[in-house]
């Protein structure tokens, strides 16, 4: 029993040491290009990437309001749509997951639906929410619905195509200023001017009310695995919640002014936020630690942000009508890609021998065994997929096994010699 307890305590200690290796990464953000979203330089209220990451759209204040589409890589203007004088400001824009539709929500409660299957988007429907105002918009993952946050306390969900009303929900005691679907399409999260975040089924049954923010909710997002919700507020804070229970997980004092927009990286490890303090910031999702601050010094208020589905870019939209594309680079001495992490040690705990199994692409690697003091005990050249190694020379204890291949890319695993 004593030995088991000792192993357990040592394993926890060594796991903590290992976690330092795993999370240590350098992140950098550099500007790729900047373009204006409106001919009269009106403020941007929304930006969004197409699912393939190749296009980005923006929507602006009026008059006139503009919707523009840019090539994500070059910044070339691919589409320039001037919203007619019958409409006011565009408050939010989004692509459907299929990319076949673009939706924009207009300030006075109209939804503009564009067919995006041709060379140039074409407006095919205008949906009237019959509310005084509308603020936010999101497509369902299956492309069949569009959810809109409105005044009159309403969350409204419409069928696409056709624009018929599917659900009309009294969602908040104030305006519904933020809305997002879960990636699996089973839930919707909303935020309002009542400072509340709420979780709903996709058909509008209330699951949880999340209290804690002390300012209007400006943006809400699900994590890619559907398990967590991130919310931003004019109280300058970001909060992370459990999507299944509504429990608060973490609070981050993110900015010194309103947090106007957030998004989650496609791998779920990072959060990006933008603020009235003119900065963008990237945060570690698990720890809440600040990883990087970026921005243009004279950008003014930054209103909107989106993370590319490819993970390599972030787009921001400012009050000075600047659509700015940023390149995100993450470098680390640990490669946690599926290929590198797929190698295994068996059995574990072991007794005198272990089998190290590598994916085909990882052949011709180096393997090193270190003790608890970090001292190198033994090293091996690995030339095949299945490798039987004699470890009978190792005293009983816990060891760190390090796999190194191609240009010093490294992965580490723990094992016990009994």
C-alpha cells in the first residue's frame, strides 16, 4: 500500500512537471493586411469567416451601411454591397456552415439573406422580425435555421430558406444582444442587457440562467467540444461556464474597458478578445493566462473579432472601419498533434520490458529515458513501428520517456517500472 501511495504522489508531482513542458508555447500575432469596410469609414459591428477560412465578411454602421467580403489571404475586395436607404446599420454578419448563405441583421429588426453559391452573393430574402431593434445573428450548424437576438426581450429563430418563424422566445428581461449555437446544434446560448447569460435547447426551452456579469453581455461562444461557454461583457470581464450545468468555471479581468467581442480557437485551447481599450488579447482557455496582446495603436475601439476555422488567422473590425487580418503563429518544443501523440508505451506500469509503438510516420526517431531528477538514464534509436525494450536495469520508480524526431520535435510520456 505504501508503494502505491508513493507512486501516486510521485506521479502527480511528475505530471505537474510534465504539464509545464506541454503548455509552454510561444504565440505571436502579426498583421497581414488592413482594408476599409465602408466608403465613408463607418464603424464595423460584425466580422465573420467562411467555414473554409478563405473569405471574411464585415458589416458596418450607416448611412450608408456596407457589407463587404474580402479574400482572407490577400485582402482583395471580392464583394461590396451597399445596404439601401430603407435600412439602417448592419449589427451582425455570418456565413452558414455550408457557405451557401450569408445572413446580416439590420438595426431595425430586418434579416437580409444572401445566396452565396454563385460568383457574387445575391439577396434572396428579407425577414422582418417585427421588433424595434435586432443585434446579433447565428446560423444553426445544419444550415436550416438562423437565430436572432432582438429587442422586446426576444430570441427569434427562422427557417432557412423561406424565412418562416420557427420559435419566438421571451429570452431576457432586456434586449438580447448576443446569440450562438453549440457546434453540435443541440443548444443555443444568449446574452442580454439584463447582464445574464442563458442556455437553451435548440427549440427554445430554458436550461440554465447564468448570473455574475455586471454589464451588458456583448458576445457569447461555445467551445468546439460543446462543453463550455465563454461570455464577454461591458463589465470588462470574460467568464467561462460549464455548458451542461451552468456552473461558473473561471473569471478573467480581461480588459480595462468594455470587452466587445470574443471567439474561441478551433482547437479549443485559446480565447481571443477585443475591447474598447483598442487592444486584442489571446488567452489560454484552460488557465486564463494572457498569452499575447496585439492591435493597431491608432485603431480606436475594436468592436468585433473572429478566429479562422483553420486556426491560423484572426480578423478584427474597428470603429474606424478597419478590417484587419492577423496571422497567428504558435511554436513549441512540444508537438501535440494527433500523429506525434499517437505513440504508446505498453504495459504501463511495466516490469522489465516495454513495447514502444509508433505511427508509421514516426519511424527513425530517438527515444530517451530520464529519471525523476531529470538525468538521462538510457537512449535508443527507434527504427521500426514496434520496439521491445529491455528496462530490467531500471530501479523501481517513475520515469519520463521522451520521443524526438525530425527537427527536434518532441513528445513525452510517463511510465512506471514495478
